């Protein structure tokens, strides 16, 4: 009786369904019946059967109701597998789009023009190439100009200058440190080239040029100014800063655009400071930053050895002579235990 009532309900509901839904449902049931008629004991869906259900799921919204042998999640998995296979095939057989690659001879010609004409920009070089019959855009010329190898002569001249005037050179720069509240602190420092000593250090949230001028007055009191001061092209080092540097009798030396290697001593100190201290702490505020940096500068001057100083320290730490081979070696913590200094026990 219950089976008869169920068949009656199904018959009544199908009377109100469209002819298209009935045809698709009939097709789905016949396909599953064909799978059941296979000779293998468990019903197996071939690749064509999987493709049929993937296509049917895209064309008919009620495809889930007609499933008997498999779960709807299985059809979804088949669809995703087909999606990956399709795009894998497409990526292997894609056609090349865009402009043709710039030939090696043309790239070398661009590099040659850059080396021979230091004042030429991309429009001048692009116009010269156009006159020679080359068809490429100005944007392409600019991209390859940026990849042009640098002339080694300029680096040699800069290295010779640093070597000959090391005792009279100082450098200044800024670096940023994030705080606990996601704000930024700007750290200003001046470092001497000869013994790598930090001549001045301070922290601020607003690095204006007037603030930099005041820091320079504190860094070079009386007649302690060096002969040369290396600085970059940051907005903080404007003409006002240049004028005050010259008033001290110092000759400012600006680095080239995007050339941090020309201020390598300052950049190396910033890297050491981050690796030795700042990468291991969370700065709370300006006061906390000043206290941390005072401790680090003291450790940097007195305890930390430097390869550039023949593994010595800026304050000329003396090596002890071990007259007694059995002397006890003690460790003295520095920077809250991040680093240690080792010495012989008294």
C-alpha cells in the first residue's frame, strides 16, 4: 500500500514538470542503467560516463535528484579534475602573445648607447634606434636601459676616494623601526669611517630638516667636524641641511640615485643593528628605543669585533694574554642576554 502511494505521489509531481526535465531525467536514468548492465561486478564509470555527468550538471539544475549509483560530490570532483586537465592542456598549447623578444644584438646596442651617452634618456635612444630602422617601443628601450651594466670605472673612482680619505669621512642616514602600536620611529645616526664609531644617534617620529640640522650641531661640536660627509638623496637632507653642513667646513658628498652601496659603511651598520638587536625585540616607544640603542652602541664600541677592523673593536679592545692555560673563562651578558662578551676570570 505504501509503495502504491509513493508511486502515485511521484506520478502527480511529474505531471507538473516540464517536458525538458522529464527527458533529461530519463536520459540520466538510462545512462546509469547502462552502467549497471556492464559485465564487471561493481559498476564502473568510464571517461565518457564521467564527461556525460559533468556536462549534465552544467545543463540541468535537477541533476542531483537523478543520481543513484554515485554521490553528487563525486560529480563535482570529476568536474574539478576536468578543469585542471583542460587548463594544463591549454597552457601547453598556448599561442605566443605580445611583442617579439628583443634580440641580443639590439640589447647590446642599447647598452652601448647608454655607456657612450650618459646624458641620453629613453626618448633619445629610442629616436636613434628608430632612425636605424628598429621597430620597438620607447617603454621597451627604458626597460633595457635599466638593465644596462654599470661602468666599473665609476665604482673604482668611488672606492679610491673612500680609501684615500677614510680618516676624514663620516656618513649619516636614517632607518625606520616599527613600534608596538604599528607606528614608525625614524632613527638618525652619524658614523665615522676610520674606526666605525657612532658619533651621534637620536630617534624621532617627525624627521624634519630642522630636526636634522639640530642633530648635526650636536654631532659636530667645536672643531670635531670631518672633512667629508656622505649622505643620500632623501627628502630630509634638503638644501637647508646642505648649507649647515658646508657652514661646518664639511664637504657634502651625495650618493648616486638608488646606489646604497656608495654609503656602504652606514648601510652595513644598519644591517648589523637589525640582526643583532632590532629583529629580536618589540619597540614600545621613543624612550624604549633610545635605551635599547644606547646599550647596543656601547656593546658595538666596546665588545663586538669587526672584520673591517682586523677583528678588533672601535674602542680598541685589548686581547688578553693567557699566561695560565687553566684560567677560567667567564661569559658576561650584553643586551639582555642576546649577546655575550667572554673574558678571563680575575
